[in-house]
C-alpha cells in the first residue's frame, strides 16, 4: 500500500500533530509504504517512512504567525498538489487533513486517486453551533481566536473539502452521526480509530495509593466544549465529594475559570493547571471523567484506559468503550446520570474493580499499532470503492 500522507502542520508536536505522527507510525508498523508531506517535522519516523517537508528547509521554517495560519495551510496544499502530479501511478491513496487539502483533493480526483480526509472533530458546523449555544447558556465569552469560535471562511473551506474527499475518516460513531445528520451518505463515512502509546500509559503495578475516597481525574484544556462544568456539578452533588478528590489537569480559559470559581474552591477539588506527569496522575486515579459536548475521539480516554482508569464519559467524547461493560457513558449534559455514576463507583468498589478489569483486558485493541491496522483496512476498502465507482461510470 503506497500512501501519500499530507499534513499541514508540524508533525510530531502536540495535539493533532501528535495524533498524526502516531497514525503514520502505526501505518508503517502495519506494513504501509508511507510518504509524509508535512509543513515541518518535530521528529522523524522508523525506517521506511519517507519525509518531505513543504514549508521548511533544514532548520528554517516559514513562521505561521508571520504569514497567517490559513495562508500557510494553502501554501502547503498547493505544494503537495504539484508534487502529486508527478507521482501519478506511484500512489495508491492520499490521506489529507482539514484546511490543507482542497487543491490536493482536486488533483487526486482528476488523476483518479482515492482520497481520505481526516475528521479529528465533529462536523465543523455542528461543533460551532453546540459550543456557541453552551457558551451563551453559561454566560461565558469565547475568544474570537478560539478554534471553536465561528469563522465563516474556515467553515466554507472545510465543507468544500468534505465534498471532494472519497471518504471522511471518522474516529467515533458520534463524529459519523454529525455528518450523517447533515446529509452525508453512509458510504462516504469511514470509521477508523485513534490509539494510545502503551509504552507510556501503563496500569499501576499494585493497588492505588492514597485515601479511601474516590479519586476522579479530568485531563484536557479546561474549556466549555469539554464539559468540565458538568463534571463539577455532578461531583459536588455526589457523596463522593465528601471523602474523595477531583483533580483537574489542564489550562483554563480565563472567563470559564471565573465562572466555575465557586465550584473550583470546594475542598475536594484540586486545580493542578498544565501538567507533564499525566501518566502518573492517571495511574493514581480511579476514574477519568470527560463529559464533552463535542469531540472527535479524545486520545485521553484511551490513555486513561491504558493506565487503569475507569471511564466516565459522555456519548460525544468518542471514547472506545462499552457502557456498563468497561465504562460508564451518559448523554451530553445529563448531570444527574453522571452524578449517579460517580456515586456508584464511590459506593461499590467491587463494581469499579470489575469495570477496570474488563477495560484492561482489551487495551491491546486500542493501541496505535491496532489503529494502524484498522486504518490500512479502511484504505483498502476505499480503493475498492473507487474502483467500483469507476466501473459503474464506464458501463
């Protein structure tokens, strides 16, 4: 399988850049021949992965702050599209990412090469709307430069990319549903998954250290879309807050922190700020809570499972888990159900241990290696779908 992987950021850095690096590494371990065209590279890959910078030469990089992110994404896209012209017949499939894919997708379509477009979040229109609605309900101002603040130019470009891709890579059923609800055909929505690094996120070697109370953890950017306010309300309504601890690891949006200040001041709540010891924090915790109102598939949920945490997540978190089998899932914004679930884990440690054991039994299915194999199968299906489409047109 010969893959051209186009990524308009610094691959190997944080957030989606970390996701993309691990995705490529998983593909390579699954046997794909991957040629990565990225704006720049934070780190290299295993042998056999070709790296082709688009906006860097040596240590010199085009500064996004100087030219503007959208212009830089477009420059990357045009460069990859020109390179793809010269690779006709040498590439089986093209993997693209949002905002840096429009010209590449057009070129691939003209050349008859199948394409996939990564969807690290729900449909952009849906995401904008639900985040704005919740911000207004809470009375929290979303900064104009925030990634979920409404931007007409971004939405228009991404929707044009959605229409051009052979298939959209959806890392969760929730993401796929947001596209289906807006009229996208099921055949265009391909389910794959993300993974976690099992060399970093490992379960504790013995019983959790600490007091007798429930230890619950939140990890991520403390913003409205992550639903931390729901978690705090649920925690404080549960008797678990009398003897347990709720630790929050992540940086806050200032207005959001001010809004939540009374709940954050509770004696059972620990505001840790940005942390670099997340694997250890997870090993020291009983449960990870993520009541998001919009996600793609939060990596932190798989990392928590690999560390021995039981998941308390909303149906929008995109977690790879099964309700009442190895995790507890609630509807978005359902504070009462989440509070009842927290109480259940607090009062019934045997049930908590049962969920944890069931979760740990299948963590080999959610590594980046496993994700690479699944993605490779999606590529094969997409290529076959493109061939069937070409045959129908020919007839």
